[in-house]
C-alpha cells in the first residue's frame, strides 16, 4: 500500500514537472477563445427589421412522442408570419404520428410528411432532412431537432442575423435543459466545447474551414446556398453532419455565423445519464474522423490537463515541492475560471463547475465506448443499426 502510494506520487510529480507548461498553454488558449467568444458571439434577439420572405421550418421526427408536441406548438407560435412548418415522420414506431395528426387537425399550418424508407448509403437524419429540403418552398430553410422548443422570436431573430451578417448559414448554441445530475454532467461539455474550442472571430471573418462549427439541433440556411453546396446529400453518411456541412460551406467561400441562441432556442437532448452516454457514444469518435490515435491523444491530453493538477494536490500535497504545488493550484484555478465562463455563457448550472473532472472522465469513457462500437459495428440509434465506419489507426 505504501509502495503504491509512493509510485502514484512519483508518477504525478513527473506528469506535473514535464507537463505543466503544456497544460498551462492549453488552458490559456481555451481561456482566450472563451473570452473572445463571450465578447464576439452574436446573440439571437428580436430585431427591428420588417421583412416578408418565405421561411420553411423543417423538423425530422423519429420516435419523438415525448418531445414533438412542445416543439411543433412553439414553432406555430412564432411572431413571424410568412412561414410553412413541415414535420417529417421518419417511420416512427411510437405515437409520434398520432400526435402530429391531432395537431394538424387543430392547425392546418402544420404539414406532415411520411418519410420514405431509408436508402442504402444514408444515415437516417441526413435522409430525413434531405427529403424535407426538397419539399420546402421557402427562401430560407430552418432545420430544428424534435427535442427543441422555441421562443416566439426564434425565426424573426434568425432572419435578422442573416441580414445583419449577409450570412449563408446560421447555427448556434441552444439553452440546454436538465432534469438529472447525470445528464447535466454529461451534456455540459457540449456548450463548454462550443464556447472554448471554436473561435467565432476566425469562423466569421476568415476563410479557414477547420474551426467552423454548427449545432445540428438548430441549423438554418439560405435555400440556394444549401443546394449549391449539396446540403445533407454531401454528408449523407457523416455522424457529425453539422460540423462537416459547416466546414464544406466554409471551404466553398460561404459565410457561416454561429450565434448565442440561449434566449430563443431550448433543448433537452437526453433524460438520463444512460441516454446521454448512448447518444454521445454513437458519434463522438466521428469527430476525430475515426482515427484511433488522434482521438486517444486529444482526449488523454485533455483529461490529463484537468485531472493531473488536482490529483497532484490530493496525493502529493503542497509541501513536497512548493513550485509544483503553486503550478498545480494555478492550473486548477484556470480550469475553474474557464468552466465558470462557459457555464455562465451557456447557462449551465454553476454547480457543475467544481465537478469538471467528473465530466471529463465521463466523456473519456463515452469516447472509448464510441471507439469500441465503431470498430465492431455496434452503434445504433432509435432502433436503427448504424453502418460500420472505416476506422483508421492514424
């Protein structure tokens, strides 16, 4: 026991001595990005412009009986009048279709599409959105996930962003709603990542495609630009279609705007930690292009950056090496500051801030699960088995 403790202390000391500068550089870069995003990320808010362009509100829905009514009624209650609302029932096996039928009888503005069978070579979400896009007659296409709901200003405020920035695509950060501690800790890394890892200053004003990002729950396009880039057909087998579509459009010279939509768009992605684990595990590995070493290197480094300083203070203490202890305290302080900034901006409960090492550990486990599922073709979602991707070592 004593020998194990000594070995652990030696390992943590070595990791701090040779890794502290890297951890500091990483956290400092994330802090710079987060602060710049807090300042520069446009906020979705009601504008004063009068307009009458036709807008298509498009919602793909598969087995969404617990979410679809709230989503649809919030879109029907928009303060912008010239819209069509089309919901595609993607061969649901629950009561989604019946709920939609009842709402449509009450409000004929709702149009229901029955999704056609999923063809080979397509993921379900991409195929559903592609069908919706071809049915739409608006000048703007606004795709919303069925587990979102919206303030009355959502559509008009989004149009205002299109006009203010001459944008071709607008997406953004919704306000996540939570019901359990497990889902809160699991989902809270999503707004953290969007705020601290993707600089909107670069995304909005430079031509680089790499840092571009979008949120699939709320993606809106000028219709002509959507079809010009190929829309969902060019990401038909991509499990992270939002990010990939944004980067394709960016490389084609189109303007992508990422907004803070927390005052207008709400979402509850999952209802338990188990649901969140399964949901994120299906596609987090795809973020790294299914490259095992790339994925492992990034997540192990991120995990080390936030856990090694705390572990050093807990197991080695303040007195063994005063200089290293000060560095560890500084790194913990930087992590706490970063999580506070992103939690306030993303409207995530502040009690998650001191629990950030738990969140990172959960995500590391989800990522490893995602890797295993991809390698062995075990991924599935809403009753559909996902195709086995091509996994590469590097």
